[in-house]
DNA sequence: CAATTCGTGTAATCGGTGCTTACATTCACA
DNA sequence: TGTGAATGTAAGCACCGATTACACGAATTG
């Protein structure tokens, strides 16, 4: 067990059936079959993640919220991990959608500017959805080699980042620096800041919650200035 | 529950009593009182963390390995979290010791060089002890505001880093850059790389396990070159 | 030396969890 | 209309964290 703080709240005894399509034949009583239990379970789990983090997700609680017996979810997910996997897919999908939407507004002529925009969108989502971000980052909730959904969305984002920096490289914005090193450093910087935020490190480093977003932009600019400005043979456009 | 894969291995039925001081009166039979159960439990938990990560630690398994009943640990730790807290203290202590040992060999005249040395030692330990590193980083295993042990060791390391970069600033090695931004960026970079490693991101970014340590040094150098070279004051309008 | 006290371990138990099995119900299709 | 597959329920297993009552033994003290 791992979830002892539950305050023993029972789900309300009445009104457990959410709106859902019904054959229009039965009067109103709770039907035996749930409309789309799989979807409802994922939504419930997503909500649990948002409320108490990944560890707050239990199959039984998700079933409870769906108004269904404790064994029912196992018809749709072979294990709790499989449920978490589906949750991760959903979170990763939303994450990617927001990133790409933000990037759509970025000018296409300035790769480093696009990288900045990408980093800002990444950090903004991570700070606004810390628990969901943790799921798609911390490998213990799904197997990247087996989860096609999460993996492909994630690979797409990785590719996007790499391509953006590669364009900056081609455009001479990185001088003679090693492209791969810049990619890993950039990713480490952004990921590290996001993790510092969700792991609660920022206050101990003197960054108040209110300053976090500003600081995110500042360190991105610092990084871009560091790699963009030609220390040695670079050509700042 | 969270630990279903256990392969049902029983602890060996004999020889469960580790070496420990005894009153030299009783012959040899298992004494009722354990010599230093608290210490043994922490060691067992440390071992469990090393074997299967933080989630693999259960009070019962630690008790099993200590050859003691399932309720015994609660005489020494009021909860599983308290045990994890003690484990985190131990890990943090070792971490700090290794960092400071490495830093003792660094030249004192070159702050940025000391920062590099610090970063290398940090990443080396994190990559060699990923599961223990996770405990002291991921806030869910202890309360930083309440755990004096972890907190003070950690604050010491934060202070060390901040002081090192402040010296670099005073020595003019950072140009006119904002010190705090450099500190947060540096921390993000290092923490992010460590996290990428323990979260298994590096392979997906094209960094094989064998190259990881080299890459760690490379991105540190890249960062230091970016902030060290006096490329103008990185004018943030 | 004897008696008491207190720290420490044991045994039994509770509620929560993931997961499985046997059974019930309903839907979809022939 | 009938029948099989899908999907839900009920009951139960093992494991977990945590609590309680009790047993043991070592140290303290008269």
C-alpha cells in the first residue's frame, strides 16, 4: 500500500451515473453496461493525478469515481500500469498539442527564436501541469519501448527540438559549436528547470513562485546568448 | 499495493543474525533484542533502494531482511515515510561527502574551474547512484522543511555552489551577467542532465550509456564557455 | 541480590490495494 | 429469435502500512 491518507471519504450514495448515451429504451435506472468505461477511467485517473500526483492513482478509486465495481477496470486495462500508461498517453498528447500550437505562432526565419519559443511553451506547460508532466517524464509509469502512443508523441517533440537547433546550426547561429552538445545542453537546461520546479527546489535556490516564469525566460535567454554569441568563431546575425 | 513482482523469495531460514555486540553471556541463540535495529533497517532500506528504486522499499521487507517481525520497525520509525527520511539523510550525507572530497582537490584560484569540478563530481555520483540520487531529489520521500538532516546537508551544497559562482562573479569571470540567473541556469543544466540520465531520456536523445560521462563534461564546458567568455553583457533589454 | 521499570520485539488485527476467478447481465449478430 | 462475445459484479487472495495488546529482557534501584 502507499495511499494511507484517504480521510475515508465515501462516494455519495446517489447520482453516480454521469450523462452518457443510452438505448433510449430503459427508463432511467442504472444500466448494467457503462457507456464508455475506458474513457471514463482515464479521465478519473487524470483527475486523480492532478489532485494528488501519480501515486494518488488507484484502480479502485478510479472505479469508485466511475461508479463501477473494483474489478471492472481490469476488463479494460490488464494492470494498474496499463492504466497509468493510458494516462501518460493522454497527457503526452495534450503536451505535444500545446507545444506545437505555440510554435505555430513563431517566426520561421529565426531558428534560435523558435527554440526559445519552444522552450517557453515547454516550461509553461510543465509548470502549469506539474503532476502530469511528471508522469510523462519519470519512466516508472510506462515503458517507453512498449508504449507506442507516448513514445511517438515524445519522439516527435524530440525531433522538433533537434531539427530546430540543427537549423540554427545550418544558419550559422551556433558558430562552430558541436550541435549534439548544444542539443543536450539545451534539453538539460529546460528539463532541469522544469524538474526543479516540480520537485520543489526553486524556493531553496531563492526563486519564489511568482518569479519562476520570468526566471525560465531569463535562463533561456542566457543560454541562447551563450551559444548564439560568437565567443570564438561564431557569427551573431 | 505497488510491489507485486516479488518472486516470492523467502529470506534464508538460517543465519539471520548479523554480527553484533552481545552481552557475552548467552550462548548463541537468537537474542530477543536486536543489537541496533534502527541502523540495520536503514541499511536494508538503502539496499532495497539500490536494487529496485525507492518504490521497492517496504517496511515489511526491511524487517524481513533484518530478521525481525513486521511490527518491529515501527518502534524506531513512526511511519514508512520516516524510514525513507532516514534513508534520504544517509544518502544525502554520502553525496555531500563525495562532492566535498572532490572539491578539495580543485585549485582555489579559479572559481569557474571549481564550479566545473563541482558539476563533474555531482554528475558522477548521480550517475553512479541513480536511485539514491532520486530519493534526495524527488521531494515525495521526505519533507525538506521538517528533515533537518537532509535539509542542512543539502543547504550546504547549495551554498557551496552559490558561493563558487559568486566568487567567479567577483573575479570578473562572468562579465556583467546576472549572478542569480547564472546560478539557476547552471543548476538547471546539471540537475537536468542528472535527471535525464536517471529517467532514461539520454538514449532517446542519441546519447549512449558509454558516452554519458563524456557528454556531461562537454555540456559543462559548453556552459562555462558561454558564461565565461565576455561576450558583452548579454544585454537583456 | 531482588524487584521493578522501561525499552524493544512479537502476535494479531484492521483497512486499503492490485489482481484473479467464477458468475451475471446485456449487446450484437446470425 | 437465439446464441456467443463483451462487459460488469461478487468474492477472495496476498501484500502492504499501521495499531494494539502482550512478552521478553536489560538496566536501574532499593
